[in-house]
């Protein structure tokens, strides 16, 4: 047999990287040995930063969340809502709404005394108005109970008692006349019906 090595057609022989000169690239770039080393370090740092950035962007792009995290968030939200509802319920039951305190007038205000007096005057005026409205409401309720609302209406109309009574009579007469007319027409209809049936 032939001792010739077999040649594989169509395949290129592998390059021997160990025989390659290490300074070939440096020579092409035209750099000194120290500059070349520093450039290599910078490139390697850039590459690691690029890998870090790629990893970060990969994390941001993924919207997948572990179930542990998901249910933890859900639990926290429930707790927060429960606390809010509890506080609102307490406020409703106590009947007190949280009102912000009036900060008052600072001591270095130029016309502090004048402002305080004006404020007190406004407060007393508002209190008097509230008391007056309350008294009027009570008076109206008392009149309603006693049936004195008619007198108030009469006073509003500005009529004397006799005129008011005559006006009431006219209104009632109109109503009775309307009723009489309705009864008469109804009676006529009834008579017509009875005649048609032959009942009369």
C-alpha cells in the first residue's frame, strides 16, 4: 500500500496560530509596544462594559417576573389598601374629618393686632348669622305646627282679612261650579245611556 497521507479534497488546512507573529497587528497600527498594550487594555475594558450594558438591557427588556415577586407585590398592595380602608373607617365612625390647622398670623406681621380684631369680628358676625338662621328655622317649624302658615301667606300677598276670605270664597265657588258642571254633564251622559238601552 501507499504510505502517502490522504488528502481531503475541498478542505483547507487549519492555520497554525502559534506561528503567527504577535507584533504584526502592532506593526500595522504603527504603535509602540507600550501604546499598544494600553490600547489593548482600553479595548478589553470597553468590551466588558459593553457586556455589562448588554446584560442590563437584557434585564430591562424581559418583563418576566418570578411568581414569588409577583405574589409579594400583590400582598403588599392588599395590606396597603386594608390600612387605608381602616383609617377611613375610623374617621367616619369618630365623625371627625381631619381639618388642617389654621397657621395663624406670624408674630412679625406688621398689622397683626388689626388683623386679629378683624378676624374676631368676622367670626362673631358669622356666628350671629348662624344663630339667626337657626332661630328662623325653629320659628317656621313652630308656625307650621300651629297652622299659622296661612297668615304668613296672607301677609305676603298684602291683603286684608276680608279680601283674603272673599278670594278664598271665589276660588271655592269656581271649584264647586266646575264640580257641578262635571256632574251635570255626567248626568246627561247617564240619561243618554239609559234612553239608548230603553231603561227610562
